[in-house]
C-alpha cells in the first residue's frame, strides 16, 4: 500500500502483536490474527486481531487502562487528557507509542465506542453519572476493592466466625477462574537464614577453605505447629509451607541484610495439587465491568498477600488468614500469589506433608547487596480542610 492515503478509501486499522507490550494483549492478538494496517507502527501487513477478536482487544485495552491509570488522568471532565494520550506516552506499560498521528482518529473511534456498554456486555472507561453525581474510577493497581476493605475493617471489631459467610460470598463467584493445578514433582524453593555448620578441612598441616553446610530436610521445611508463628495465610500455631518459584525469590522473601548467609533448599510435591492462583490473566476478566470488578477483588487479595509487613503489624493479614481457611474448606491445597520483592511467585501449601525435600538443590548464599528502587508518589506537606486524612 502506498504511503499516500486518499479520503475516499476506508482503511481498517488495528493494533499489531509487535506493538503490544503487555503480555495479555500480545497473547490475545497472536491467538487469532490476520494481516492488516497497524495504527501504531503503520505497517500495512502487520499481524492485527481478526474480525472476531477486535472487540475482545478493545475491551482488554480498556481494562488495562482501568488497571494502570486513574480516570482523572484521561477524562477531560476531571482535568485529564484522553485515553489515547496515555497510550502515546513513551513509558506506558501497554503498547509501543504510535509512529505518528496518521491513524489516530481511527483508533480513538475503535477504542472509545461505545462509551458506556451494559454492565455485563463490556468495559467502560468512564464511571459516568448516577443519582449522586459524576463518579470517577480509581486505578485498580493502586486502589483496594471496597468490598475487601469493608471486611478487613470488620475483622478489627468482630470475630472470624462472624464474617466467614460474607467472605465466602465474596470469593465464590471467581473460584472457577483462579482454580489451577500443580503437576506432580514440580520444583519449588525455600530459604532460611544462616547455615547448619561451618566445615574447615586440613591439608598438609594447613587449614583449608571454610565451607558451609546448609540447612536441609525438616530443618529448612515448615516449622512444627507449636513453633509456627502467624504468617500471611496462617494463624499462629498452624503450620503451612511457604515456597517460591526460584531461589532468588525465596531469598528475597525472607528479606536478609547484606552480609547474611542464607540456606536454600528444593521441594517437590508428591502428588498433583489444586491451588488458588491469585495472579490470573486479566484478559479473562476484560469482557465486562461485572467481570472486571471480580478481578479487582482478586488483585486486592493478591496485593494483601504479596506485600510484606513488619512483625509488629500483623493485622493486615487477618483477612488473608481467614481466606486460607475458606479456600481449604473448598478443597484447595494451597495459594499462589505474586512476590512484591522479586519477579517470581510464591506458593503457600496448606498441607506441608504433600511436599518433600529434594536432595541436590541445597546451597548457601551470601547476600552481597540490596538494591532499593523507589518512585516518588503524590505527597502533601499539610492536608487541606477538604482532604480526608487516613492513618
């Protein structure tokens, strides 16, 4: 196709797999694609969604915008710009910015029409109006689902048994979406500070190199019930096995200091186990606002489990501890959730006996350094009278 485009030629544009950055978006396009014009890289023979995949792509794009950005950033009623402007930013996590604005209008029409689909028939970018006035969507990635927040607050004044029914009613609608299995003999890792012993040999009357014997077997496994302290998913006195997908994540999760020695060991499951995975693909929930609301609840629980708290602030784990009990009664063997301190994932096993220690993967590591990555967040020196103060 020539570079010149006349007004009387209708060009169907899309987003190609090469211009998609987010893994979910790239997978959706690659599953069913055809050759066509990409509105971003402007290649006429790019892999864009097939006719039946255009609407799912649009709804996924909307869901990703809802996930990463507050509405006030892309709604001019709140002083923002446009959704397309977000996708043109060079550091956005969804797509590569457009080469030019050549097909800007065509893609904006694709992205924003219809603006307000029915609750069960699509994802809306805007909150719109209700009887209380104009609403605004907060970014799912930084906000907590209100239903989860209410239960967390109730746990501060009520017993576990008084909110179990409410929690069960909250999680039941999405249990089928997060149910998965771990096949027999998958390898996972666990870390423990220190080592079992120091070993120094002698050669020709000289002292040899110091070697370190790592903790192994039950010494690096889950603590027995009397010694089990409260954790993210277990109450005090309840023994569960916390594992990580790789040694680096296992080490990061115990948050050692530079200079510390850490033992790492491998574990395998003796049988296939059923787990609740709180890191599902967002594309499974991008078909409607009703589904996206479920994803917000799942993500809130995932953040509650993955974000570490200091030992003196265990109250944030009260709800996830109850969540584990609800899931165990539903037949789950454990929970998988993201790590906030590494790129791997974590696994909490409700029945430690279903895993065994594996010889050949033990080692002692010495932590050389810790790198802190920060990002400046909105701050205020003194709240105004109109701002709500939360401690």
